[in-house]
């Protein structure tokens, strides 16, 4: 397959336990199809433009949609992160992802939320991520672009793994968020707003480690279908992010 992206046998062995079982007719080669999905996500291609070496583009697209609905890609990320070992420090932050006009079309139709909102930069989706101390994603959450950071963070509070500290920027400096963390036995390392009446203390040396989550966002946004959202449905977009994050930070780096 030349210079095209192709999952190695060792990489496939790491993720094969999380695939759904095949019933009836055997599936088309998992290695080739999943490599094609990663190639499309990385390069921001239309599905019909996938190189012929990966096989029919309809097969690749249908596999991505079907496994997205089953939550397979999200499960791959969650299981690999769980097997990566615990951490003493967590980091949380959010970034905006611009929604392409194809994703924003039919915005108000459908029963499921599309997680697209309007901000100063236009139509955007906000991606909130919880990382470990090495900047490897553990939890992902999508919301509308205009959503408040510490309010959307409440959606992942119950799923936070055990840790001693959580690092975050001033956007998360709210009394409710701090109290929720302390209630879970996690010490917040969050600088207070200058205008806040109560100036909470934090460890500035520990806070310097927060650049690792910013580096993580930079690496994720190198993948074009993450930097710009083309998927109308939020669950398919989140699946693309989860599969890319699993490949970049867990499948490769843990071999």
C-alpha cells in the first residue's frame, strides 16, 4: 500500500478484542477497512475519495457509520485508557472546532442534538477533554460552541478516574466545580480570576504541566476531519475523534 496509512499486526492485536462479533458472512478485512477510516480522518477527505488500495469507499463508510452507532470507537479509547494505568494528575480543557457548512445543514432537524452552536467564530462545536499527566485523552465530551466550560465539565465529573490533583485554567474557576472536585477527593489546581472575591490558592509549579493538554489539542487538530467538522451527527464526529485519539496517543505509544 506504499506510503498509505496501514495499521500494523501489533496495533490490530491491541484493538481486536473490542470489535463486535461477526455474524453470518465474514466481515471484509478489518485491518484494511480501519486503516482506510483513519486515512480519511487524518487527511480530511470525502469518503468517495479514499484511495482504491483500501477497497470500496462504501464499505469503509458503512463500517464507520455502523460501528459509530454501536459505540465501538468510543469503547476502544475507553478500554485502552483504562489499561494504561492510573495517574496522580488529571487535566481538563476545551477547544472549539469549526463546523463546515455540510455539518451545519439541517441544523434544527432530527431528534438527537447535533452539538453545534454559534460563537464569534461562526458555527462551532466545543470539545472537552480530560487527560492524564502525560497529556493522553481519557474522556471526551461534545457540546455547543457557546457552552460554558465549567458547566459542561459537570458532564464528565462522575466519570473522572481517581487522582490527587486536577489542573485547569481560569475558565473552570467556579465554587461549584471546586467543591465537586474536593468531594471526589481531588485537589483542584486552578488559578482564580483576578476579580473573584475569594482568591483560591494553587500550586504554580504544578500548573506549568498543563501545557501537555494544549499539546494534545495541537496533535489532534493536525487531523483534518477533526480540525473541521464535516459530520452532521454528533455521535459520528465523536467517534472520529475517539478513534484518532486512540491511534495517536494509545495504540502507537503503548507498543
